[in-house]
């Protein structure tokens, strides 16, 4: 059965071990509008370890996506600090350490599959002849080789999400941040994509931070699960997931899986 590491809302870290890939230290985020101040995150602390698959789960509006955006340096925290590989997020980004996958694949419809994957290299001003092999490898990894000259509207929903993952992995970042990438997919495609993602993770051994609303998805994918409270988002618990790898969809019917899912559900129903 999963091990409960925390119950309260104070700072929590992973068990002692290797140097953290991501350190989130006492992060708070406040937004000010004409209607007043909204506290999205309040004193959030935890570590993510190299090659770990860590999921973050919590109710809508608890600040999960905000937290991911702070790690990706899409915005700045109101308080606290984040370090990636010992560096501030700005340096980690310049060092090409972080890839980002959104719920919507955010593809450019006028560009082919290959041209969409090439976009990060263009932003980095890397010549085409220096990135051609990496683009081909990324497309092969997500099983889109042979679709290089297709356009996004010619792809299924699952294929578009795989294309988004290929783009994020194309420049070989050490960390992959994923914001509910399968949330808009139907149940059958979502199951297929979780298997595909695990296969990619097992091949590349990236550090993954994965946002989800799905308890089943969190248990199936993760080494650990961070459970957040309703807004303002705080850490309610950090759960170790001891399910063996490699994982199969059939494992979702096993007692250990259902016990871990039940524990997560109890935390989410705490209020």
C-alpha cells in the first residue's frame, strides 16, 4: 500500500536521496484584480528527483497549472524560490533543460508535422542541418515517422498530442513539464496515450512533472503523487507509489492499485 508522507499544509520534501532535479521552496503566488487579491498558491514546498515521474493532483482552481507555469518560468512567484538542477528557472531555460507540454498541443496549423517539431530549434537559432537528426529521432520516438509532411488537421487527437510531446523532447531537455496533456482525449485514446508516455519515459528517463485531475492516471503513471488542497493551493500529502514497473492497464484492477487510488481519493475528499 502507498506510504503516506504528509497530512498537513506545511512544507514537504521527498525522502532523502539524490540531489533534487527541481527544488520548490516555500512558493506563494498572488494575483491582484479589480475585485481584490486572489491567493493561488500558499507556501508550497517539495522536491522532484532525477528521472522521477511525479504527478500533481488536486481540485480545479487549486493552483496546479499555476505551479507548473512557475517552474517553466511563464510567470514569477510572489514569494519563495524555484531551482532546476541547482539553477534558477531562467538559467535552466537558457540551458535547454525544460520541455513543456500543454493540454492543447498548441500546434501551428500552417506548418507540417516536421516544421512544428523544428520550431524550438528556430527559436534557439540552431541551423536546420544541425537539428535534422534530432527532429527525426523525436518523431520516431512518438511513432510519427512517416507523417513528416502532414498538417495538424490531418492528425487524430492522440497524434496531435504525440506531436506536442515530440516537440518538447526534440532538443533533449532533462525535465518534461506536462499540464493535463490527455484531458481533452476520449477514454480509449487516453489509455493508449498513458501507455505511450510510459514507454517514452522508460526509454528516455526524463524527470517528469505531470498535472492531472485523474486519480487513475496519477496512480498508473507516477512514482510519487503530490496532493493539493483547494485554493489557496497548499500541499496536503505526498504519496509514495510502490506499484512495480513496467506497468500495464490490467494492473488497474489489482488490490495495490485500488488501495492507492482510494487513499488519494480520501485526501481529495478531505474538506
